[in-house]
């Protein structure tokens, strides 16, 4: 299984007044790490849009469990991988480690979506091509 790890140095702008990471930032890092994972697999979003007509991989569900705080000045490691492939969606799983300790667990359900053929303002889920799935196998 292909994994990506993104290193983040916690800056002042990532934190609340108590110098603890403001929780929405974790979701930003999940998203960044997922995009880096697709890049690593040779399936960056721009190419997917051009080759398959998808509108990216919209998130239809996101979850995080906060286990240990990260603070101003810490360096965290965000590890991401595809933990489950479904017909039209995938589950990206994320773990954030701070100084070797699991700090945050999270997941996103992303849908392989294209503009609806009858109404381009709507999206329609499509089956994820096997060629895309194969890029994430080692």
C-alpha cells in the first residue's frame, strides 16, 4: 500500500491563543497529504481532471479523533494512505504523529465525481477505474 508522509512545522498562525493547533488545520493537512499521495501515485488532480473528466475527488465525509495536542513550534508528521476502495468512493486514512506519539487519527471519504450528463451544475458519482486503483498498490 502506497503511503505519503508530510512534515509540518507548527507556526503561530496554525494555533489558537493557547498555542495549541486550531483543529480545522488538521483537516487542511489531511487534504494536502491526500493530494501529495495522489501526486506520488502519478495521479495528480490536474491530470485526473484532464484524462477522466472528474472534478477532483470531493469529500463527502470527514472525521478526526484528537488524541494528543500539538503546539506552536512542534514538528508533526502526517501519514496518509488509501485504506479502502469502494466502487465509486475511496477512504483516505490519516495519522498525525507528534514526537513519535499518535496525536490525531482521521479519515475522508472521497467520491470519484464527474459533471452530471443531464445537468452540468450537478455531480454524478462514477466507478473508479481499475487503472487508478493499481497506482496505489506496491
